[in-house]
C-alpha cells in the first residue's frame, strides 16, 4: 500500500474525479466524463490507476440495513486503561491476545470479538478518538437489542484493558433517515 503522502500527489483532473465520486458514489464513467467534460477514456484510465494505486477501492454500500436483518445501529464509546493495554492485557479471560496499542485493540474489537455473534452483529468501524473522554468509538449494526447487550457487557467489558463503556442507540441519520 502506498503512503498517504504519495496519494496526495494527484493532479487537478484526479481531484475533480474523486470529488465527483464522493458526491455521486454510484456514478458511471460516462456520467463522470460528461459532467466534467473529460474524454471517457481519460476518466476510465485515471479511475483504474487510482484503484490500482489503492487511492480508491470499490465497495458495497448497504442502503437498507433493516432489509438485510440489521435494523439497529449503535455507537459504543470505550474508555481504555492504557497502562493495562501497554502490558498487552487484552482479550477475553482465559483467551489473552497480545494487544498492546490502541490500533491493535481497535483491530481486535473489529475482527475478533464479533465472531462469537455470527450473523447477529456487525462491527462497522472502530475509531480512535482524540480530545474525548473516550478512547475508542465503535459503530455496530445488530439484529436485536439482546445481542448488543451481550456484546457490550460480556465481550467488551471483559477485555482486560477496557475501563468503561457508554452505549448510544442511533435514532436518525442524515444519510439513512429513520433508524429503528
């Protein structure tokens, strides 16, 4: 993967294409070319290069979470005991994993913890916060409230480096509208 500063060295055409895609993520090459008044071949080549350089990637975006069985959206803020984290004391009791930094803890929460919940819970993202009482913020999608309760009280709070959690149920979003 290229370094972030390497990716910033894009020219004006690349920046305009990226800006257009940010505003219209489902846009086809023809639409981008027409709107920006660039040849289709230029737009296609530049998008292909940015995909190859890992500046952009193709992703699937869920539009209706309820329709796929995850009607609930929660945020969980986590206060971390940094002293315990630096010692590598993370993981469920009896299942210690060597996690000794906030980035490793975020990865552990995102990749390892949800496995115990199968298709009932998805960890969308784990964000390291600066300037907040919390150290991490976790975005989760869930099939029901019970799985969220278990995830927070039995999985997260049992991690050796977690001091406390605060859980928020998202009710409305500019992007998604009403949330159950």
